[in-house]
């Protein structure tokens, strides 16, 4: 009779494990020594056990379908076209064009680019029904798979103003919905993470953000694209993406919407640095790993030098190759639902979702996201969270290697800055106070740059 290897061992309960741990602690307090609390108020235990779970969360995170997304800002149309073709030939699966000019010719931009097998995302920095209809007609005629990234609510949050105003923006969105067959609703939530919101806030604000469209648009039938940023809190970020999909499905079901969300992920800028910039490669690698395991549909990696260099071939190639290594050498694309059965991640997912849902309900009870943006409540809450994290960084409790721990004093950057890597001040009249993205290391870096210049 065949016997399995572990049949001769008696199962050990969670209570027995905890008793053994307390014995090994030799009198030290279990909770004070081994349990820590996250920024979100989640207490993390030293171990998790199957007998603590009554139900199992069900997910369909297809790591095998995760795509490599290449960002291209369209300034010179022929060069952008050539870059897109080169990127696809060198490992990218999909392209995200950022267009800030209605004069950009879609025919010229898409010349000789493959159709049907590739998804092309169009991030428009303006709101034009006519331009969207041109994209729709071109895609239909030439059998291209286009996805539009249009988010007036995100425009208000980031810039402080609508494209025109609330009524006209949603009127334009309604026209696009009725006249275009391209998926068009985008929820740009990376802003919340990059400005310092904790994960519960990110999820709750994202849900409230989506709910503004569910409330104001009728019969939404096309998939919704959610653009997300992830940081280096590895397991929490996996759980965050899983919780996001769970919360979206719950909200969509409430409205009887039979649609799904497409989650597009990018590494955060908040923990990136200009000094010891090669560490950014390590940060983005683990962040991309979290994205894949958490169920991202597409990942646009952040180049290690994106803070201080203009777009360049070397930075793009390295960032794309990071994802290719994860896919082709680390086999991250070989297993679907890779986080299933991991009790720690299951617990984090459930707790993040529950806390986010509670906050979401509070936001809706007090008028919804747009109302709370106008009142300044969202901005204040994000600032409070960002300040707590900043204090942890300033005190050395939150570590960025090469910046607030083990800095290389001989590292010089003053002559290498092609871009201004700090918060930019742009005085202008706005309807609301915009949510401002800010990196943790900015103050330290500015002090070091000033010291370089004065040396």
C-alpha cells in the first residue's frame, strides 16, 4: 500500500504553534515582540494557519496573460511610430501612447504597426469627442484593438480643474459612450499612491472613483481600465491588487453591470531616488513581481533613470528586459492564481478589502469622491498619511538604501539632471486643491544637490 510522505506526522494546530513560539520567546511578550502593525492598521502575525480560515477567497488571476506594456509619449510622430515598432520587436506586447495634441495623425502614428494581436492604449491629455471618433473609425476599418484612457475625475484630482467643467465633461463622455465602440473609461489611481495614500485609502478612493462613473453614466458595457501604482511592500501589494479586483466585482454586481476591469500597473515613483539610482532596478523588479502575482493584466515598468533623464533607449530596454526576465527566465507566466492558498496573502486581501469597503461607504455617505475632493477632505486625508510615512523615512524607520541608509557620499548628481526631479510649483487658478505627487527622498536629495553646488 502506497503511503504519502507526511502521513506519519500528526497535524499541528495554530494553538500548538503559538504555544511553542511563546515557549521559545522565554518570557518575552508575543504581541510586542512578533506582531507589527502596518500603515493601514493591519496587525501582521508571525505565522498563519489553515485552521484560522472559514472561507476561501476565489480569484482568477491569469499570470500567463500578463502583458508587457511600453509607454511612448507622442511628440515626433514618425519617431514614436518607429519606437513602437522597435519595442514590439524587442519584447513589448502592448503600447501605451500619450497624446497631448489633437493634430496627431493616427494614420501616421499607426503606420505598419501590427493589428489584432496587440492592444494599443491611448492616454489623451485632452477631451475631444471628434478625436475619439477618428480613433474609433480607424480601429474599426483596420481591425485594431484600441483602448482609450479618459478620466475627467482623475483630471480634476491631479490638475485641480476639469477639462471644461463637470457638466460638459460628462456630456462628452456620454457622447463617446453612445458613438464609440472602443473601451474608454479609465480610472487613474496611481496618483493616490504616489501622493502618499495608504493602501486602504488607495482602494477606497479607487472604488469611489469608479462609482462616480457608475452613478453618472447609464448602461456601461465596455471593460474599465484601472491604472494602479505599486510599491515595495511585496505581499501587501499582491493583496492590494487582489482586493481591488474583488471590490470592483462587488461594486459592479451591485449595479448589475456584467463587465470586468483591466488592471494596468506601474511601479510607484514615491520610493525612487536619484542618488544610488541603480537601487531603483531592485525596487521596480520586486514591484513588478507583486503586480504579476497580484493579477495585473499589463505592466508598464518604470525606467531606473526616469526621474532625472529624458526617455532614452537604454533605460527603456533595461526596464523592458526586467519584465522579460521575470517572464522567460523566472517563469512567472507559467502559473495562474499563484497566490491561492497562501494564508498570509489571503488574510491581507480580506482585511484590506474590508477596511477599504468601510471607508468607501463613509465617502459615499458624505457625498462621494467628487464632493469630498471639492471640500478638500480627500486631499487632507492623503496628506496626513503621507506625513506619517515621511516621518518614518526621516527618522530612518522606513529605509531607502543609498539615500537614508548607507548613502555613497561620493555619488554626484548635480550635472546629470536632464529633468527636474522634485515637486514642481505651477501657480494657477484651480477649482480644487490638486493632489500632489511627492517622493520620500526629495528633501534629502535637494540638500545633497545644494551641498554639491556649494562645494
